C-alpha cells in the first residue's frame, strides 16, 4: 500500500515450525522546484534543501527549473512526471495562471500564482471537471498564492493604531499581493510610481502632508536590491518620523538604503526575509496537504 512518501510491502511466509510476517519500506522520490527566469540566486532551493536535511525528510529533492519562455511549461511537466509541487517566481507568476486546472480564491483575487500543487488525475476526470489547463495530461495543477499569507503575517504584528494609510511604492507584479492584504486589513493606500497612470502619484509629486498622513510605506520595487545597494526609491525621507513603518520586500541586502534612511529618521523597519520564510512554509503545507481542492 502507498503511505505518504514511501511504499510499505507486506510479506508472509513460514519458517520451520513457525509463520513469519515482514514489512519492507521503500521510499519513493518526490521532486519539487522553482520555475522562473533568471534563477541565478535562489532562496527557495537553499531553504528547502536545508529543511529536508534538518528535518530528516528522506527522498525529497528541490531543484531549479529555469524557464525563459513560459510556453515550455507543459513540456517541463511531461519531462518531469515525478514533480509534486512548484514555486513560481518572476516573470511567470501572472502568465502561469492560464495553465492551472484550479485556482484558489486568493490567487484569483491577486491574479497571480506562486505555488502549484501537482497531483495525479486521469484525463477523463480532468475533462469532467470542466477546467483543463493543459490538454491531454494525466495530472492536476492547483494554483495558490502564498505571497499574500507571507506578507500579511509578517506585517500584522508591526502595525499600530495610527497605521491606517499607506504609500505603496511601485505597481508591478510584486505589488499585487500587497494590495490584496492592505484591502483585507482596511488600510487605505496611494500607489506611487515613476510613470503617470490612473490613480497613481508620481514620486516627484509626494508632499510633506502625504508623507505625514501615510505612516506605512511599502517598497515593492526592486530598487536597492544587491548589487545595487547604493540606490533607493526617490521619496522625501526628511519627512519620515518615528510614527512611520517602512517595509521593504527586498531581503538582499538585509538592510537596504531605503530602510537605512527610514531608520535614521527614527522609523520602524522591516525587510522581506520573514515574508519569504512564511510563504515557503505555506507552500510546504499546501504540498503536503491531502485536501482535495474544489
């Protein structure tokens, strides 16, 4: 019989004058990984490899699957039939949604998937489900967004009563989960971008009053990421006070120039490392769950 990640085989027989019963266990390999492009520095591979070793989880492998073109995704799945789960990073979080057979409500709201659970499913069952992401396949792809969980649970412990309005720096893919969480928490926000757009404020147009009223400032741009550690979003840092909380989704370096400038003004600061940890553990929880998505 199959139990979790190993096969248990039962043998019965007879020795001279007595019967015997023997159980043999054979571990089956389970593969997980990350798709995106480029994947030169991966937090996920290091994290899960160390997790499997530390927690003595045998026959589990986490690898990198670099995809420059998302159209190669179906072939990747067919070439790796033992894949049980995938994380998704830039630039494929949005595009991969169309390949899913099922998408969680949060991922639908955000419009992006960063965690995929892969399970066996017959082509007949897939046809009757009414949702087929990839034609002629014998697996089911379930899409989730764990960025929402990671951001929310790393932010909430830091919030104070006066953190009712936020400045959201950037409006790219990384901002989607952040906007979902802010809406959920009832925190008003203004989008701050370099280019003009509907309901956007340009960086150069930020005023002292805006800075004073919006005491939560979240950087979702890549500005300041290593090796460009001497760069930071162009906001008027002189108007930041001890009432402010600055959150940077970047985790490398540990303290960006954006956070340093906020700290110098007395603000509380937070980088994106805990968010990564939380979303990684949420992915693992999803992959290990036997709950059937409806």
